C-alpha cells in the first residue's frame, strides 16, 4: 500500500499558500507535487493539500492508500466526519466524497518532523509564487 504525505503552508495567515504532496510507492519510486495556492489561511491550505493528495491517488488509480498528515484539524475532522467551522464544511464534504472512491483508506496523524517532505514541497510552492511576483 502506498504512503501519501501531504501538507499545506501559508506565508501569513492568511497569505500566499502552497500545497505539498509526497507519494511513496514503496518500490523505490516517489512522486512529488508542489502546488501554488492563492491567498488563504493555513488551515485552508491544509485542506487543499489533502484534496489534492486524494485526487492525485485517484488519478493514478491508486485506490489503496495510507495518508499521513501533521494537521490534527484534518485528522480529527475525518475521524469524526464533522467540523464546527462553516468555512471548512465544503472541504470536509469534498474529502469524504473522494474517500468513498478508495478500496482501502487510512489517515494517520504524524508529528511535523515525519512530514518534512510534504512541508518542503508546500513551502517551495509559496517560494515559486513569491519569486514570480518579483520577476
């Protein structure tokens, strides 16, 4: 089963944001995605990264996956299938729709130090945007 690490980051809260997705196929192959996002909060960027990670697996036909996040907000929302903040309800709804397409789906919270690859990719997406502003 593949392992999928994802992370969102914002330069400010809200601020320019980015999503990072790191897929470990467990056969020596990895895939890295660094996706620039518009101005949003860090929590919104985390949700965007999660949705991108889910969709990436679906696009690759990888319907058995174990996801890793350092966001307790997302971990708890998926576990309880509930969020209080109305801003996050559409994100949760979309995530649950995508999760239904998986044969096997796991989500595990990991400490930030275990999610460094995805964090690096998310921060790189922000840096790409900042650099393009000054070019």
